[in-house]
């Protein structure tokens, strides 16, 4: 099945990869792929892992090693926000 991996870092570092994986593959297994490991090793800030906009934190959603991917899902790496989106919208007005 086809799944995707994406990371939009600072300084225009953008990555969008496509993988063909077996059914039942979990997020942790994809993160161990050479291409993903290279990208993650270059990240010099704290980050979180998610799938299609949902953070895999082990609290409300499973941890990456427990989440079994489905066809077409996108693994995402999120960096911490540098400012509060609400404050940013208020300041733009």
C-alpha cells in the first residue's frame, strides 16, 4: 500500500516522500527507513510525530510504534510553534 512522509522544516527545508509498504506496517517502522532517518537526524529542534493531523502521543492517540497505517495516510513531523496563532491573528488586525 502507498503511504506518505512529510516534514516542513525551517529555512525552506521541505520533504515529501512516498513509500510502498506492507499492510499492517506501523509508523515506527516507516521512521526507521533510511530516507526518514536521514531527515530526522538533521532536525535540531523538538518535534512531534503525527498522522494526517493527529499527534501520536500515547495519550489520546496511540504511540507511533502502535499505530498501524492505512492506505494513503501521511506521516507528519511537527515542529513546535514559535508564537501563539491567536496572538498572531490579533496582531495582524
